[in-house]
């Protein structure tokens, strides 16, 4: 039976999971592939720590170049993370004639075009299923399963930390800061959670999905990104009353020869399947012009789900090796000469419904003043909630608008915040009420 040698750079949580999957599922992988996968070399700074999985003598090294330069190794798995050393390792592996598997979303969202071009020029494969959605096969879906479709929209819950925090706030109550601290204690959030709670991690992943869906190279700076740090228990409560749940959504839509690209807290109808995705789970809802809406859900991070995706890439590349081919699937998900720029829609032109929460003095005419400013900017009101009246005191006033233009709303908010009845910054949350159903 053919033997295919693998090299791993980075034996942290995911790298250890890869070793476990290859060992525990060796028989089923061998039967499906018709070849044996062997980890010949694995590099890590710490080669002494017990990882709970047997590693054959002579496999471990502290020098990544020993993996890259080993002529017997066909596939290099990069799992060190970051955008500097990891990029260097991948480019050197490709230069040495190795196929590459990576889970590095930050690297691919910023340097993907350079890496992909190198792979195409060398006639090699770069696979990256684990870069988005952990164990959810969304990359394969866009590259293969939906290749006959024009992708009309993508809605993704693709950051488990933020989803865990919002789920806990929804079901158990509590302020953002308190729930974040509990998430850190449980290991669901990093000591510095900025990448997760500010939407940056989700933006990295959305960039990859957009590039695959639309055959382009979107710049990370072109993706509007807003986090969940300003979401309060009060907003969670009012969302429920209006029939919504709040999720951090990564959104891409093909609209009028342009693509919307945005990450932000979003009110989703409580009956939609995305609204029911809780905890650290991820979900990606895709709408194709031929297939209609499809949705995938599962664990978006963690040792074994991510390792599952990494090994599936190794198996796919190994199938090509067995058949003596490479480059069957372009890393761009389309022919390299078909990659072209797309126009990213200006956020100022976005037109959707909005949730607005004001902290206003409870005085006669307060609502009239606010609605007057909104009306002057062609923003019409769908619903209003005002509770816990305190005559002469401060009360929350909540408005849901009909479809409004983002730029007009921003001007209206700026004007409203100057009114003498407004005591704090206006909270604005975008609403997506036309996601389409998934049966």
C-alpha cells in the first residue's frame, strides 16, 4: 500500500488533535484513501511535553526547516498561527515542492493571494478547510458543492466566543463584562479577547468566504467591522420583545454588481435557525441562486473539530497524490485568470431596518422631537416601546425603523444626540429580517 509522508509545524492544541485523529481513525482513513498517512516529522518549540498521544521516536524536532526540507515529505501542515513566521514556513514549503494544509485564517485573509499564486505557479495544492468554521465543511462547500451557483448571500455566526457571550446574556442574563469574565474562566475567551469581541476574527473568516464565493481578493480593511462590547441586557430584553435575538453576524451579499461585506451585532428573527445557534457553536447560512438556502452548523473551534477539518484536507490532497495529479481545485475556487476585483458596497448606502435605543428625559414631546428628526431624514418608524415611566427622569425609549439608509440614519443620530432630552449615546443595532428560511 502506498505510504504518504506528512510533516507538521506546530504541535499545540490543534496539532495534537491532528495526531490523535490520524492515530484513532487510521483504519477508516486508510480504507477511504487507499493509502497510509504517516507523520514523518513534527516540529515544535516544546518537544518534551506529554501530549497524551504516542509519537514515534525521531519524529519530533525543534527545527521547522527539518520538516520543510525533508524530501520524503509530501504534505506540510502549518499550525503555528500568526502572519509572519507562518507565512515564511508556507512559502518555503511550497518552494520545496510540498503541498500545504493550514488553519491560519489571519494569514490567508491578508496574504492569501501571494500564497495561492505561489502554489499555482509551483503546481501544488493549498487547502484550508479549518480556517473557517472549525469542523464545518464550508470551504469545501463553496469550492465544490456550490460551484454551479451564483452565491447571493452568506450569513455566518463564525466566532464561538462572541456567540457564547451573547447566548449567555440571552438565556441567563448578566452584563457583557461579567459574562466575558466567566467565558475567560471557562477557557472560551482569551485573556485578551479583542479579536473575538471586536469582530476582527469574524472579519478574517468572512474575507476568506467572500474571496471563494465571488472569485476576488477582498481587502480586510474593506470589511465593515463592529463588535459586541456595547450590547447590554436591556438590548437583549427589547430584542426579545420585538421577536429577535442578537447575534454577531458576518454578512456578504451580492447586490447590484457589488458585494456587501460587514461584521456587526445583528437582530435576527427569533424563529430563524441562525437565532437558535447557541454557545460556542458556529453556523453558516448560504443562499445560492440555484440551490436556494442551505445551512451548516457545528463546533467552530476546539482540538478535535479543527483537527477533523485539517485531516480531511490532508486526505483530499493525498487522493490527488495517489492519482498522480495536483491543482485539481484552484485555491482561488475559480480559474486563476478569472480572479478579479469586485466593488465593495459603501456602508453608507446600506438600506435595512434598525433598532434604536435612546436614554431620554421623560418629558412631554420627547418622542415627538426624536421622531421629527428621524422624519426629516426620511426615516419612518415601525414600532416604539417606552417602559418604566419616570416623569422628569430618564427612561429608555426604543424605536424600530422601516428600511432606512445608513448615512441618513447616522446624520439623524448625530442630530438627536444633541437634543437636550437625550442623556447618552444612541444605541444602534442593524436588523436582518429577510434571511430566507431553511427547512
